[in-house]
C-alpha cells in the first residue's frame, strides 16, 4: 500500500460535529477518545464510542451527528497507486473495530511527527479543497526519507487492523465479473472497451452486459465512467494539472464529452468543481 497522509489531529467538540452529505475522495480513520457521536454511512447509522477505531472509505456518502461532548483523533489519507487496484475497490471493510493501546500510541506518534497537519477548520466543505491538498502533497514530497517511511508504516499498521477483517466485495459473485472488475480498476487510465471485457470473461458482449448488471446493479460502461470520474475528482483536488490533461490521463480525448460526463455525475463541470473547492480555504489560517 502506498498511502499518502493528508491530516492528523485531535479535536474536542461540543455538539458542533454535525455535517450532512459528506462525499470525499479521501479516506478517514477516527479514534474516539471521549463522548459519543453518530455517523450515517449510506444511510446506515453507526454509534461512535470511546476506545474504538472507525474507517470511512473514500467516495462514501455519509452524515455526522453529535449533540454533546465528543473528542477524537482523526486521520485523512488517500492511496497513491495510479496503476493498481485500490483496496477499497477490492474489499469491504468493517466500519468499527475495538482499539488497542498500540493503536493509540501509533496515532499519537503520527501526530508527533506531523504537528502541523491538523485541520484549522472542522467543516468538510472548507477543508476538502485544492489549496489544502496541494499544500500537503508538497509537504509530503519534502518529508525526510526516515519520516516518510515511518508515516507509511504507521498508516499501514492502522489499515492492517481493518484489513484483518476485510471481505472480498465479489466473494460470492461470478468469477468472470471479478476478472472484469480487476481489469477496470487496474486500467482506468486506458480506453476500456466492452469487447476487451468480453474476451477476458470468455462470453459475448450481450451476455457480459446482462451478467454485469445482475451482479453490480449497473452496466459495465456506467461502472467504468463512475471510476473515471472518481479518479478525476482526486486529480482535480490533489494536483494542478489542466482539466484537458486529466481527461487525457483517463483516455477521454473529447473535453466537451468529459465535461458532460463529470457534470452529470457531480453537478459541476471539472473546472467549476476545482474552482469551487479552490476558494474555500488556504492552509495556515
């Protein structure tokens, strides 16, 4: 795993951790220190309680609620694996696990070596933006090798706690669809054709579409577009690359078509999405 740290910090809150419709390209790990709160992941409620770890995968719609004292350590991160299948695409993870003293020690050590990575504001609409993440990406590049390796090690150890209880997302599905999914995930920057997926599955394209829709709830083309848009969101927030270059990175050479796809999924064009997120917050304030 090549995990990039964004934020690590500690917050004590008084009924002011209430956010709706959070949908971020970044993953979150929480260690609850005191009090209680609730998170609703895809509408399903989860009570956050002390001495437990919680994981929210990227691109997961969730709401947060708190009506009393609540304290937590928070870690935000993302995978930097452009040509490999994301472990969030491959596995389903538990939301909650009981924490150990080692987990808390690791989190405190991560905070110790990154004292400036705390959030200046707690509103996700404020801190999920290009200036913030460009700042942290540059900081990651300047990090001494020994601290970079230690950071990777701590994040990997914390994720390993959830990996130990993972479930394969396609555990009981047709293996032909599993092959298609892996090919899509590992080649999202390429032009993926239905004929290629059918060849991989050793079935006709019509049969593939029917089987894929039965297993995944949508067509192969819709799934491919969804994954390309997710990748585009991450690149728009973590790089300053031109929208046209990002589209080309995803093998979409028609910028108008890319804009239409993005707006249909997100409600904004890529340029509007980046602009809206670029004006919210500058690190250090």
